[in-house]
């Protein structure tokens, strides 16, 4: 089947393999380049993602890329326990 491209946001399931921190960081680097962030900002985002635990990495990713990417999870801690950075 061939269909017209939709402008749907990228969806990342945090409960699956795409949700591990290394995959999130790779996505952050790729998205930062695609958005046109300068190299220094790309590095800053990754440094902020690495500066804490997994929840911090997810919060940081969402802060910078939330308008482009939907993060899905069944992890209640991530759903309710994430406060803004």
C-alpha cells in the first residue's frame, strides 16, 4: 500500500527498546541537527541528559523535543512524577 505522507509527530515508546537512554540520546542528537540547533547546543542537551538519572534524561528530552516527539509509557513514575526542569 502506498499512502500520502502524514505530518504526524514521532512517537517513542519509553517501555520498549527505543526508550533506553542511549536511544533517546541518539534521537536527541539527530533531532537537534535536523532542527538546526548549533553544535554547542546539541552538546549541551546531551550533557543535561547525562547529568542525572533516567527520569532527568526523559524530562530533558521532552523539554527540548516535546513539540516534535510524543513519549509514551506505562511507567507511573514517569507519567506523574516528572516535574518541569
